[in-house]
C-alpha cells in the first residue's frame, strides 16, 4: 500500500470545554425548562419567541413558502423511505415456540418504543431529508408519538419551511423550534412544553453529540456520530469524473467531512485529483468542499483489489461506494460499512435523499459493530415464557441446582415451593 495523500487534520475529538459547556446547558434546561430554551434561542440565534412549540398554523403556512416541486420531491422521497421501512418490518416477526422440554413455551414480542425524539440539524443548510429518515421508520415501527426538534433557520426566525413540510409529511406529532444541546436535554428530561421521550435519534454537531452522550442512560440514543465520511473503492477502469464528483459531494458537508479514495491505480488517482481540482470552482459550495478535501481527504494506492478490500473493511466507513468493473463481486467481500453503494451510477446522494435506505449511519469505524437507523431502531425485542405445571417439574432440577450453586437460596425456594403443590 502507498499513501498518496494523507489527511493532515484530525476531525473529531472530545474536548473538556465542550463537555463542561454541554453539562451546564443540560443542568439549566433541567432546572429552568422552557425559559432556558427560549433564552438560549435568543442568545445563539438572536430570535425572540414566546414558545418553542410549532403550531398547526405555522406548519400550514410552511407549505406556501416551499416550491411545489420541492414538496413533490419530499413526498416522493418519503414514499421510497416508507416502502423500504415497511419491507424491513416484514422481515421482523414475533416468535412463539415450544421447546424440547415439555411444558415450556418461549417467545419474543416486537414492541414499538412509545415516544421518540428526532433531532433534525440545521447548520449551514436545511435538512428536510433528515426529518424523513428519522420519523418515517419510527412511524412504520408503530411509535405512538414522534417529537421533533430543529433549530431556528436564518432568515425565517423559525424552523426552515422545507423542514416543517418534511416533518409533517413524515408524520411527526409534535414539533419544537429549539436546537443544540438544549434540545437534546429538553427531549431527555422534558420541559413545560417539550415531551420527555424514550429514545433520541438524529445527527448533529459536536454539542449535540456530547449532549446525547451525557443524557444516555436517562434516555436511549441511536448512536454517537462523528463527521460524515465516504470511502470510494475504485480500479483503473472507473470514471475519474464520477469519483471526483462524489468525493466533493461528501466534502461539501462541512470542513470536518472525511473523503477517502482507495484504488489500485496511481494513474487513476491522479486523474481524479485533476478532475476534482477542475470541478470544485464550478460549484457554489466548491470552496468549502475543496478546503475539506485538502484538510481531510486521503488517497491510498493498494497493491491489489484484495488489499483494497481489506483496507476498506478496516476503515469501516459510513458511506462506501464501489467503482470497479466487477462491482457486485467486490461488494460481496465488503463487510464493514454503514451503507453500501454498488456501481458507478449509485452515488451517495441517492441514499442521502431518495433511494429509500437511511442516511443516519455509523461513523468513526463503528460500522464494525453497529448499523444505521432503521425500523428496528424503534422496536424493542422483549422475551416471553409460559411454563406449565408439567414444565415446572421438568425444569426444576436444572434450575434449583444452578441456584444452589450460586448461593441464591430464595431463587431455589421459589421453585421448590411450587413442587410441593404438585
């Protein structure tokens, strides 16, 4: 392997100042509730509000502020996301089964989480797609109440209209205009307006991620995500313009985004670099994308495709694209990724918006052991057992022996008292 371009910047690390600031925000929200949310909105977003709750009238008004073709695109993307979530749900089944021990029936039930909080970030751009990706699988899973929080969007003094439209189409039940660590705290502990939830899902900046880390345990979370990532696996037959475009697409997220090219051809890598540098100035976001690429981008030249595959599996990227002449056979050997994009006509952008798979995915190599948000994120698999009198007799010896060996005499007795009745 040859490292053709390294990433000079480390894009994610937790610092004590962020930890302390977030802890203070969480304490203040727990103590002061809505008053703190409104004060922080005024402090950070320079907007004065009477309430963080978004009204039905505001949602209806948002539709008049969004272009009809954008609304149709949101509906089309929602349909794809809902279709895939429903197909995922079809794979999950409750279970009831007799066991080899007569009188013992075991099973599990799939129980939707009752209340879910969806955090929809704003940042430099509105993200209606994130509203769809979080709320639709939750609703398909059967979640009764989906609460959504999103920050003030510049120029609107409230949540961006396209995000409000997406939240409505996705089926969000309660919407609140509040963001950052304070929104996470509000959903975790509840305020006068914001409903306390059982699980919080959604991406965010370092303050949001740190807040999720600190409230974890008081509430469930989907993951602790870092900066967005893509790895493109390519051979010498790939189209360098496609590859360059996709590296820039990932890099434009922000200055911390990570884009990596792993290829078996140094000549191809150079063509990608040339295309990337020529393409960036043609994009309105090209300056940010190019800076992010220069700071965080990597190019690795593998000695063989097998080595390239091994590198990819070790890096375990959030998004993984395969630009090779035998894309499907290469893809079959890839095991660590958040979402896999097979073939040169499958850019990450489709997964980000409308193919139907989720874009809330594991980062920082956590794809080695975890997955992205899906319909199963919002379901509990809870176990059941039904043991008859016969089953009690049949299991008693094993149970009492183990309980006695562990010194738990009340456990042993709880079985023995039942044997006396038989």
